[in-house]
C-alpha cells in the first residue's frame, strides 16, 4: 500500500511517501527567501513521484495534517489533499498536528501538547498509550495552567514553552528536537487506515481543524464613515 502524506501546517513542509511500511521518500522543506514553505508542496510531490517512477494513480492513500496551526498552511495541505483524493477516489486521512507532535515523546506515558494560538489562548490535546485522552481544544492561559502536568511529557512551541517555564512546568520545544514529523504523520496514517472500513476516510469528510476563526482583514473602504 502506497501512502503519500504531507504537512504544511507546522514549522516546515513535510512530504513523505511509503510503500507497505517502507519509506521511499521523505522531504523536509524550510522557508526559502521570501517564499513560505507551503509554496513548495506541489513541486515536491511531483518530484517525489518522478524520482520513484510512479504516478498519482499508483497512490492508495493520502494523509495530511488537518490542523490546528498556520491558517495558510492548513488551507494549503487540506485543499490539495481533498482535490487529489477526490480525483483518485482513494481514502483521505486527516491527522491533528497535536497528535503528530505527541509522537516526539517516544513513549506511552501521558503526553500533553501545547501550541500558541495567540491572544492568550493555546491549542491543547492529551495522549497516552497512543490513544487520545483529550481531543484538540482551544483553551485560555488560565485553563492551561490548571492542567495536571504531573508525570507527563509536555511538547510545546517556543512561546508556550516560555509561558510554562515561567510557571515551573518543564516542556520540550518541538522545533529544537529536529524530529521528522513527516514520518510520524505517515506512520499514524498507516495505523489509522489499517483498522478502518472503506467509508471512514472519505475525502468529503475532511474539514480543516482551525479551532478558532481565521483572521479576517477588513478593508477601510468597507468600514462605516465616522460622523
């Protein structure tokens, strides 16, 4: 089974191709000059397929990070994944960025993942023994500090790490680990699809996991004039 996965929601773009558990390609793309890393998603997919001498019609499953994370990144990978899965009529597996990051802990202990959502809010989820204990939610700074961090592995971004550290809570900054999040995503997709029926992962079921409304810029032309 050939599984193509990609993620543009976090710090880099990750594109990974596996075949029956064997990784054929694993590309990691950082921001380049003034171009955001998600701009390289399609060219990277094309390159991977060409280098492995396969076509999109050879792909059996597509997996993607559905969020939360960069709003631009979520839109990019979810849109591309939905179009591909629809055209190929193959399963599409969406995975939370928080579940992907939970794999950094490398053990079955309770793992708490915290990401900055701005405006004193955070994305949070909890995992243990590879199971989701708390689904991804948006919580306030106050509620974050009420979580039970005892005997837990804590994975965070730099901003969240600093907030936790100020309150005596230890955490790992995920960008400092240089973890191959693309492989984590591909492995998660492989596990999910192996135990699912054919109607579980339809392309039409995948929705972006924003957890909060995307920012909207209002043009000054549309604002009411002041009396």
